[in-house]
C-alpha cells in the first residue's frame, strides 16, 4: 500500500539552518537554483507541506 503525505506541521520553532538544508535537498533533487534565503525557505515550506494544515509563517516559526 502506498500512501502520500499531504501535509505536516512543526510545533514550536525551527532553526533557519534546518530549513535551508531541506531547501538544499529539494533544490538538488529538482535541479533548481535559488539564491535568496527567503525563496529557499518558501520552497522548503511548500515541499514539506507546512502550510497544508495551517498557514506556516516563516517570520514567526523560523529562528536564526
């Protein structure tokens, strides 16, 4: 049986470095090139489905 993950949620805060690592994974996997950290974080949010269940605001959840 194959199931797809349709969304995820982060409870609490997440370090920016973790979000950028996730973005790097997806950029390599999809052969993308994004320079700006904000774009990279949006990519990670999108691919991880962080806004699927509830809006994920990086300004509130991502810390240095």
